[in-house]
C-alpha cells in the first residue's frame, strides 16, 4: 500500500448514538475526562472499571465514535485524533516511519523537538504516549503530548507531499491525504493551546 493512502479521515458509519446527540456528547466528555484528569485513587479505580465495562459491552470502536462526534477543540476530539494516529502507527509502522523521515528532510525549518522535551518526535515516542493516555495511565503534560502528536502529523503530511514512488503517480490523492493529516495536526495544536490555557474539556 502506498503511504499516501494512509488517510486520517473519520468514519462515516451511522450508529445509534447519533440519534441521541446530548447523551453522546455527555458520555464522550465523561469518558475522555476520566482517562486524563486527576482524581482520587479510589474514585479513579471505580470509574475505570465502569469504563472497562462500557468498552467490553459496546466495544472500543463505539467509544471512539462517541469521541469523533464532538467538535474540536475538545478533549474527546483530541482523544479521537490520537486514536487515529495510533491505529496508523500500528497498521503501517514502516510507511509511517519513512514518511516522518521524509518530512524531517523536507521541512528543515521544523525542529523535530518540541520545546522543553529532549526526545525527538517520532512515531514510536508518540505512540508510547498515546498508549498511556488511552490506558488512563498518563501523568505527564497533556498539552505537550498533544503538541508532539500534532508535530508528528505535520511531518507525515509533509512526507506525503514529498513522497516519490515510480509505481504510484496519483499526486492528487496524495495531496488530499496530506491535507487530511494537516487537519489532524491543526486540531491537535488547537487542543494543546486550550489545554495550556486550562480550557480543554
């Protein structure tokens, strides 16, 4: 599969949740907050158990779909975008790695380091952070984590625009895929900014 086919577009599948937008939004915000906001150990254990029960009965895809239905910038939407990125890293790790490298080469003015963080932006480092966030075990700076994911998305977008494959000459679709990753980067950057200001919910 050509790397430009790794679109970061959301699913358009219908679900029963779309028939109850208020309920959908409430659950989306509650579950997203549970994963990243501090609470007492006892309360957190109970809530995580309830979340596990929801995922076991309705499936992780249902939870992600709930997050996807909330507009950006918001915490649920940020988690939806992080989940998308993680899925691409898992299913197309080699291609993502190549695109990131090409992005770094093609955008020499972009520092592959996020301010205040010594580890360079890479699919592996961002994937590890996303795993911790989605598991409810992340205790770091969420704004910095979102910005790192945004930086990774920007590198992928640039890598797609500068990808050369003699067997694949569909520049139009490659450009569209790059734009989709650019949209992911912007959403995550906007969410990171709101988190820094204390308004991300």
